[in-house]
C-alpha cells in the first residue's frame, strides 16, 4: 500500500473517531439535559408511590404532599413555611387584625374555669357573656373538677359552629343559665393604653417635670395596629401626658408597614429601614402625620421583641428620638413575604429580604446559637435592665390585670388563694426605669453592662379562644 493511501486511511479513521466522539458527547448532553431537571421530581414521585404501596397503613396523598411542601420550605430557613388550608384561613384572619372564635379569655382558678375577659364586639360580647363567669358545660358536656384550660379550649374547638355554654356567676354561684354562641371573626386587640401617674411607679418622680405618663403596649403588628395606636396616642396627648412609654416587650413582630406607621407618629424621615432583596433594594419612608414630634419617649424591649418591633425600636434609636430600655432583642433582621397559591386555598411564607436600620445596622443574628453580642444581632438597649423569669411572669400578670374588668380584679383581691399571686412589693423595674427618665430627665442606673442577657421568653397563663 502506498504511503499516500496509508495517510488517507489514517485521516479518514481520525475524522470518523472525532465525529463519533462529538456524536456521543451531543447525545449524552441531550440525555442529561432532559433527565437532570426531572430527576428530583421522579425521586419524589417514586418515594410517594412506595409509601402508598408498601407503607404499613394507608396515608392520604394530601397528607404526603403537605409534608413534602413543609419540608421543602423548612430547608430554607427557620422563618419560611407552607400553610395548609386551615392554617392559611387562620393566618389570613390574624393578619387582617381579626381571629375566628368566640372572643373570651379564661383560666382555671382554683377548681373552676373562669371567664376573665370578654373581647369587645366579639361573638361572646354579642351574646352578652360577661367576665367573672364560671363555665360549667360546653354543648351539653359537663366540665370535670380537674379539667385543664387547654382541655376546655379543645372542647370548645370541637363544638359545632353554633353551640351552648352552661355558665353561672362567680365567685358566688347563682342560677345556671345557657348562652348560645356562634363562632365568628372578631377584632384582635393589639394596642392597650392608659395614662399612669408617675408617682405611682416611682418615688423619684415626685416633684419631677411631669405628673402623668402615657403608656402604650403593642402586642403585635397587624393591619389594625397603626390606626389603633395613633388613635390611642392622640387620646393620651389630649390628656396632657408629659412623656410616653411604648412597650414592645414580647412583641414578635407582624406587618412591616404598620411598624413604619407607628414610627411616623414620632419622626418624619425618608428612611425608617432599607430592605435588601435578591436583585434590588427598597427604602421605606414615613408617610403619616407626626403626632408627638418632641414628647419624651422610651421604648421598652426584651428578648421576645423581634422583627417589626426591632424595626421600630431600631429606627427611633438611630435617630435618637427615643431611649431604648430593657434587654437585648431577638435578632430577626429578615423580611418574609406571604404568597397566596393559585392552585389551592393555601399559601407560602418566604424570606425575601434582609433589612438594615437607618444607620446601616443589620439586626439578623449570625448564628442560631450566638457566642457573643455581635453574633446575636438585634437591638442593644441604651439602658439594660434585665428581669428574671419570675419577674417577667409577674409583669405579664400585672399587664393582663390592667385589661380585666373591675369584677375580676376585685375577685383577685378577695380570693388571693385561688389566683396566681404577685408579691405586694413587686415592681416592674423596666417600666420604673422608663418613668424615672421621663419624670426627671435622668437615665436610670444600668443594672447590666454585658448586653448579652438571656432571652426571656413570654409566659402566658391566660387562654384565649
């Protein structure tokens, strides 16, 4: 064979190998391009099929899908989540400032279950149910002497849409009567306010620059909060209060726009916070009229103050409009957006942004278990006054008593043996510190300088339904 022919054969063989290689590579790329995206879905379907065919008992497919959706969102972070249809209904109602139920707060007192408060304009209020009333029966089922408040809540939850409560007066039992109740949505109270005499909380306030302090407790930020807050703030200002305390202790957050509107009651600014999203950022300015531009202001916070609470406290602290007092806040510096699903009556909450205070502070904790104050994030108060767990429980009870009827408060005084007792000499040292500052202009003595006090989780003994 001539040298030219050998060379030609080699060239043809080489070209054939190259073409074959390219063909194999192209075929492989097409195969994996088509297979890779569908592979996770195929695994999901295969596992679901195995469960339905081989699991020891039948499991509804809806339950499996719900579990997969929850797992999918929970892998993102601790705040993202999927809502089932029933969870979505409740979440939507609470976000709008209402809650489905009958509108009573009750607790086990001694050997009885007592209604401590009836929420105004709730189904219970419409049915003329009153506080200081003992619950004897729920839809014909008599309560046992050892029934717990959580069991009573479950019994009411299982009752039909319209049901009957058997009740009697308390503490002196009277004639049993029946009250027919129909469950429905009622407005959630997220703001409570009162004018308090400064001297009532602190002896140092005697002869100070003001005799009366306006106190506003904000328990959450829902779509009604800003309107209620501004209305009640206006009432306090009309009463001539000399200083203001906004209590955000135990407030876990809520709707961001409502927190911005609360801040607008005290300052006018182009930046309450900046949210940094995936591909963009947004600055939130104030839009509402200032109501109290120069009234001395203290914000109370603790480890239960989070998210929208930290936005409000952080902005007022950065602009030096308020003294922040209490304990290191939770450190939740991310924003969630809720999306309603089009395929079913449910929704998903996803973390869509991180926020920065006006001074550029990120409040998000760096680790799930922070090792120091910097990793913990959150708001470090200007004045740190830590409370013990016992003190915080007493604060919650005293705060609850402010919202109760005179009949219940009188019963508490007359029957201290059956109610949770608060020591006679108990003082809310954080509120006292706020009053000292507002009445005298002097900062209270800092009782802790570490700024890493333990998170004090809110403790509640009342049951609401």
